[in-house]
C-alpha cells in the first residue's frame, strides 16, 4: 500500500526536518535566482528599491505577468523537485517511486484520466462563471502569439510544478504524517490543510481571506483523499495538472496568482462561499467517476491504522 511504503528507508524525524530545510532553500533561494536576474534586467529599480520588500515584490509581480517571467517562476519548482528526489534517495535511502505510488510502476493512464475528467468539470464551471459575469466586466483578449507561447509553457512546465507539489504534499509529507500518527485520515487532514495554508499569500485572498482560503484547503483535502483511496498520486496529479493549466490559459484577473495572457480577463473579480460549494460538487463528481472506473472506495479505510508499523 502507498502510505505503508514509508516504512522503507530511514524515517527518524530529524531526517525529515533536515530534508525539508534542503528542499525549501533549494526551491526558494537557488530556484528563484533566474527569476530575480530576469526581473533585475527588465526593471528600473534603484539599488535602494531592491532592498525594499514592497518594491521588489511589485517588480517580481510585473515580471511574472510576461510569458518569460511565468516560465522562470515555474522553473523554481524544478529545483525543488530535484532537491526532493535527492533527499528521498540519499538522506532517506528510499526509491523515488516510493513517494509516488503504491503500484509497481507509475500508472500513466490514471494521470491522463484524472486530467481529462477534472478538465471537463473545470471547463463547465468556468463557462458557467463567465456567463454569470456582465459583459462590461469581462474582456476577451486573444493575442495569438502570446497565447500560444503561454500554452507551450503551460504544457512544458506545469507538469513539473504540479509534480513537485504533489510529490511533496501527497507523497513525502503525507507518508510522514501517517508514520507519526498511524491513521490515514489524520494524514489526509494535515496535508490537505497545510496545502491550503501554503497559499495564504496568494493575491486571490484580497477578495476575502475566509472566502478564498476554504477553496484552497478543500482542494488540498480532495487531492489527499483521492491519493489515499486510490493507493497512489496519479489521479490527484492529473486533477491538479489540468486545474493549473486551465487556470493559466482560460481566465485571469488582477487578483489572480497567475496573471497571464489568458483568453479572458475579469475586471472586477469577486469571491463567495458558492465557489467553495462548486469545488465540493465538482470534487464529489470527480471521486464518483473515478470510483466507477477504478473501484477503489472499499479498498482503503481512512480511519484504520496503517499496517506494518512497529507494535
């Protein structure tokens, strides 16, 4: 079973703490250097402004609104992904596959199935959202060159960004939580909530923290739940991947974490608890369809202890 793979290799708490430190520093310090250099080259900030956090953040946000800036921001996750697998292999003495799936190899069909089903559900929800917005507050802005470059960047780099987040939260951290607390359900709750809280600084929260944060946490819980029930990350990976790609290329706004050359721009975005309800309904539909396809619901019980732990 997937979570039981935690019992391979070295699992003392200090290995996890040390590894997370390496991963974070590689991702956030080394990984951001190309983006910082790009921002420095294309901005007109003075040396004093570079030392000002607000000025620097404004310059970074402006850089990431370009296709090149988006690519470099996604590249940071590649550094994190490399660091994660290095830590798994050389600090924990595990195989990379151990934090991906409980199967003998990655099930690519599950990844594509998850991406396809969630993609369809997302397109339906997006279409309904766009139809509900007054035409005066919605701009269609198809620019062929910029849009097709955006699509290429999205297809090339979002799989790496999503893989890092899924391998880290649904694989590495969820297995550690299962090792510490022994119950799958606790591991699902802790990693789902922590995944949501990781997005606390996203600009969408300007629309109302208590309106937006439940959406992130709910997505985290859905991804963690489907991972445990299906004995691997593949379905969650596909779901997360189509979610991010479609978010990047379909709709953007001034409060979006992905301010891209998307097809539509919402001029006055708002958030409500109905958005959370829509995500919940889409998530339950996704789980139901996957259950019909893969018959996994009865195989793993959330509130039973994971097997093969000492004692």
